C-alpha cells in the first residue's frame, strides 16, 4: 500500500496548485500526482449508492478449494471458476480506462468495484 502527502501551494493572486510526495522513504507517487502545479476542480456530486464492501472474507479465504474438481479439458470445456474472497470500492483516480478520457470516466462512475478472487 502506498500513501501520499498532498500539499497545497497558495499564490498571492488567490490561486493555488498541488503536488504530492510519498510518505514512505524511497516511494514514488504516480506521475500525474508527482508533477508540480496540478489543480483540482470540484463539482456537486450525485447520490451514489454503494453496496456493502467489507474487504477480504478471512474465513472463505482460509478454506482450501475442493480437490474433487475437474481440470480444464478442451473436449468437455470444464473449467474451475474462482471464488470471490474480498470486495471493495476504489476511487476512479486509481483506475485508468483504456481509450477513455478522465471526464468520461468520472461521468461513468466515480468508484470501481474491485474483487479479490481465489482459485
């Protein structure tokens, strides 16, 4: 897990900009946070309805998968499906959608549902 300290720089004319540095020694924030002088624009948020996301289910994760499963076979198309053992929400800021600009990504959703699967 990485942690960043975000600092605000205020200018005499009333404007401000931000920059980030890693809290841990030797860490590096992502390039878009590392650059000096980025700005933040805010808007009124919508009412987002999020499901409960408690994180990793330790009991489920500790269980071994059944050992009587069928291995993948091209002839029968049997596959072993993974189990979801954790679920949480990640802000859009940390997810880069290919072929989508940031504004469209924010309009689509401000949070991404993330899952941890164990096979």
